[in-house]
């Protein structure tokens, strides 16, 4: 399982109070990463583009920033 959003909604009462204002972001980050997961590993097979041609340093920084926020809030 790569999408934890349903668990966040069901168990949001168990999260630290400081996390609650950020619940929308905590739910959107895993969804975005899940959508990109396969392409980030195998690239765009139809277009023939390798993963390193599809993503920028900014994409990587956003993914790392999202992960850091989740760790800090949970």
C-alpha cells in the first residue's frame, strides 16, 4: 500500500494537534507521489523518456520537503 490518505482521515484524531492544520497537505503529498511513482522508476515508456529527463531538481526538492514536513508533523 502506497496511499495512506484513507488512514489519515480515519485516524486523524490520533495525530498530534499541531498536525491538524496541515491535514490537507499531509493527504495531498502521498497522492501526488503515488501518481508519479511508476513514471519515476521506469520513465515514460510511450514517449521514450527516461526518468531523469522527466523530473527536475525542483521536483526532487518538493518531494524531500513534503517528506520532511510529514516526519515533523507526525
